[in-house]
C-alpha cells in the first residue's frame, strides 16, 4: 500500500480525495515549495515599451536560483519588482505567499525587513567604516542596544571573514573585500530572501570564487532563499540549484538544474551558456535599417 504524508512536497494526492480538494492541496503544496512567485507579471518603465510581459515564475524555497539573460532583458527589473521598488502593471508578485504591494508602505516595509539585497558593485557608504556599513540596516530597522548591535555586526563580519577589518575605512579595502562587506550588510537582519544583483561584477578570479562560495555557504547555513542575477555563467551555475534563462521581455527561454541547462540542445540556451557572439540571440539592439539611418541604397 502506498504511503504518503501531507507534509511532503510535490506528492501525488490519493484518489480518495475529491478532485477539487486534490487540486487545491497540490496548488498549496507548490506554493509552499516556492518562496517567490510571479503570476502573469507585466511591467514597463515607459508606455508602449514593455520590459516584462506576462511572466510567470516560481523560485524554490531555501535554494539558490540564478537568473541569466542577455543585457536589458529585465533581470534587474525583476529583482526590483520582487523588492517592491516598482509595482507590476499586470499580474502579481508574491513573497512567501504574501503579495508585494508597492503602494502599501507599512506592509511593504514588513516584507522588506525579510529581504536582503546586494546591489550591483556593493554600493557601500564610503563615508562610513566597515563596521558602520554593516550596522546601518540593523540601526535602521531595530532598536537593539548598542552592545547587541556590536555583537551582531561582528558575527556577520566573521561569517564573511572580515571581523578583523571592522575598523577600516571603505577606501582602505580591496574590491573583493568590499563585496564581502556588502554581503555582510545584506545578511545583517537574517533575511529569508537574499537577492544578489551581479555579485561577481568587477572581481578578480580569486575574489569571485570566494564570493561564490560565501553565497552558497550563507544560503545553506541560514536556510534562506537566494536569487542571483549574473552574467558570470560558470561561477553562478557552480553554486546554483536552479537556473532560469530569460529572453526578451522576460520570456522564459529555459529553466531547470544547471546540468539540465548545460545539456540543453536548444540553440538559444546553448549560445547563452556556452558563449557565442551570434546565433539566435542577436548582437544588434533593434534599430532602423542601415539604409534608413545612413541614407544609402538597401
Ligand atoms: N529606471 C529606468 N527607466 C527607464 N528604463 C529603464 C530603467 N531601468 C531599466 N530600464 C530599461 O529596462 C530594460 C530592462 O533593464 P534591466 O536593467 O532590468 O535589464 P537587465 O537584464 O538587468 O540588464 P543588464 O544585464 O544589462 O544589467 C532595459 O531596456 C533598460 O534600458
């Protein structure tokens, strides 16, 4: 006789259940497995120029997911929508089952308290030292006593190997160290969701490897859900459980495990993952014909 548990994800519900109940339970189970969901999301910065069109995606809970895609396909915009920086024009974004509503400031603030973001190039405050950069979100969002803030900051800096650098000014540390300080700041409030926008940009090979290992280790140690936007295919695939490849207007070209994507025979996926200047993904941004721009015959 088959055994099953209502707690196990993705299980096939037994036939004794009414089909409607089975569908509802299956949907709830899928929801529990996804920490971030996008349902039919559309977004544009300017009318008539859609950046994302009808995008539906689920990001698995407790896993590292990398979002890949050509320049300008909307990866950073996607992170901004999840963070509630912009509101979708259609569809909805959910974090842990709760709708991200950019117009409801107090609810958004509560949700954001559960997110950590590592912006492109770290974006540290150069007028604050390493310690104060990490302490910043703790002071912003909590009223913890100074001694507790101190211990928390030193613990986060210890996690990224920089407890000894607490007193240094931002100008005194290397690019790789700065990225690690930004990482410590992103995890300062023990977020359940950590979003990384180009965490490897501008780093040398060693710093890149250190940062990648840290992202994976922090994810595993905290049980957080991590979303990574990156152009660095080997580094990001090496630490990911799940990969999403986006095309223009956020069209999902492929998704699956890194091995599944690497083995894909789809020409667009192959061109993106294995490199290649030309192929189905075009080099030229859409433009008028050369003849029209330069007044020469076709
Ligand atoms: N604040 C903004 N105002 C207007 N248009 C914007 C704004 N931010 C981004 N865009 C446009 O939206 C589109 C998607 O941009 P986005 O930064 O999300 O892409 P991306 O995939 O992250 O690109 P990249 O990999 O180059 O960082 C691009 O065409 C970009 O020019």
